[in-house]
């Protein structure tokens, strides 16, 4: 994100909102990942052995965001990852987009069947 401190504040707030939502949704271990690690491991940890990368951006870059999330999952030694993208103009964090590659969605759906 570029543009000074306002986008950073919005991104940090979005991460806090996602954590709060996930805790209420049954993931009490959800937490923001500490920034500054040499090998980034995503924005949210403690959720179903997955890396979650949060994005609150004006422009959508699904391919880039998923590549980043996949790399961060590798750093964390995990095979699951998702991008949680804020839905512009919608305040309810529950309406954010959760983006995963199709192969991962199929894997998750198989586990639930």
C-alpha cells in the first residue's frame, strides 16, 4: 500500500476487525501476526492451520495477493492460505471476500463432505 499513513491505518484496522470477527466465529486463537519478521507469515494466525493475508486496497490484485499468501504459508510451513479482501463501501467485515485457489477450495469442500 502506498499513500502515507492513512492506508496503513485502514489496513491495520481491517486486520483488527477480521480478528474480532474470526474470534466471534469460533476461532479464539485468531491473532494479528507481528510485523517485521524476515520471512513474513501472513497477517492473521491461529486459524485452522492456515495463513490469512488481509488486503484493504483501492485496486484488486488477486494473482499478486494469492502469490504473496502462498509464499507466506510456505514460510509458516503450512499448506493452506487465503486472502481476505475488504469489500469497498461495505462496513460489515463479514461481507469481505475470502479468496483461495480452486484446488484449495476443492480440498476444503472434500473435508466437509
